[in-house]
């Protein structure tokens, strides 16, 4: 579970379940477990923190994150490979 925070003011944005390795490029809306700020996203619009910093763009089923406008902490969930 990752805790996504604003890159400028460090306020909490949401908790997110990240599977596998790699960067956080997209946040799928189904995997956001808790939000700390109120958002009313519309497809194609930018999401802003309470301080005014844009950190993502709503793409419908997921949010495309803007690099260097957010930070995260926590542990990613590893995918199990079945052979």
C-alpha cells in the first residue's frame, strides 16, 4: 500500500494499491482505497492538490500522474509468478 503525497506541500492525497515493480505512472481508480482530499474529476481535466499544484490528469478509468509533482511512501505488492 502506497501513500501518495503532494510534491510541494507534502499533504496526503490518497492511499493506493500498487502491484509489481516500476514507477507510479498511472493510478487506477479501482485501486485507490482512501482519499484524503475531495476531488470531482472529469475526463481530461487535471487534478489539483489543495495548495494548487496539479499532480494528475483524469483519463477515465485511471489517473495519469504528472512526474515530480507527487511523492509516495510505502511498500509495493509483488506479483506472484505461477509456473
